[in-house]
C-alpha cells in the first residue's frame, strides 16, 4: 500500500504541466510573461483620418490602445520544456524558422499609416517584418475540437489566438474572448494574409480574436 506522501508526489507529478518544448511567442497579458521568457513590443501607427480603432472592454492585454496600437509579446526562445502542443483548434505566434510540430504556417500583413509613419519596436518579437508596415507570422492547427479541453500550464493567465471555431478549452482555466481592431491605411490599402492565420475580420481594417485564459 502506498503512503500518503507517495500518493501526493504521484498526483502532483501527473498534474504538473510545463510549456511544450520548442520556440514560439504568445501575447503578453497584464499579469506578465512566464519566467525566463523574453519580452518585446510593437507600436503600430494606425490610420490618422477618422480613426476607428477599438479593443475589448474590459481587456487583459499588456499594451496601449488609442489612435495607435502597442502590443506586448512573450517569447520562449529556447527549446526547454517537455512534450508537444496538444491537438486542438487554436493559433500561437511563430518564433524562429519553423512552427512546432502539428502546426501550419501563416501570416497577416498590416498596411500601417503612410503619413509621418511612427512605427516602432523593441525587445524580442515573433517572426515577421517590422518596418513602415507590419507582418506577423503565426502557427495554427485544427486537428482537434476546440470544445475538447487540452492541458497547458495553469499557474498564470495567458493568451492563445482563435482559429476556425470558438476559443480552445483548457483544463483548469476559464476563458474569455477578446479582440483588437486596427484602422489601417486608407489610401491604396495593401492588407493581406497567407496560409494558416488566426480568425480575421475585415479587409481594409483588421480585427483579430484572442482567447484569454485565467
């Protein structure tokens, strides 16, 4: 017969979950990044005329949202961790040359403000292009049901991105859908997307949907 301490150890060994191995980026919530992950930010200069930017209220993004948009990111830039990302229906942000196993590549391109463009960046960012316009690369998967809960670390809040269906369920976490809408360049707008990318509304403007876990 196993002792109480043995059962306690086995229980917590089974329940303890680390972030999957590989490199990738998540959106930074107000509560911060996982320990030892790198932080970065991107300031996007959005449309000057009749700006229609909007964001969920309330929201939990560690950023600033007004006529322009500043998003913060958490990047795991080492191959530490264990196991693979679970099957499901969700997206993360790409970091490095490859998506983790099970994901497909994609990107979204924002045509930012042309006039007196003040785009800026800092720290470690997801894979993409950050100049007068913005391209961010994503990793998405649809090999499972969003309603079938997956196991990920639950010690602090985090974001995934919505893909085909609703927000992916995660064991032991509540989830709230949030959004960010950017009013992109009006003149000769060149917004585009490719491959597997998060759920996106709009053509000349861009609205993305984020799943906040807490």
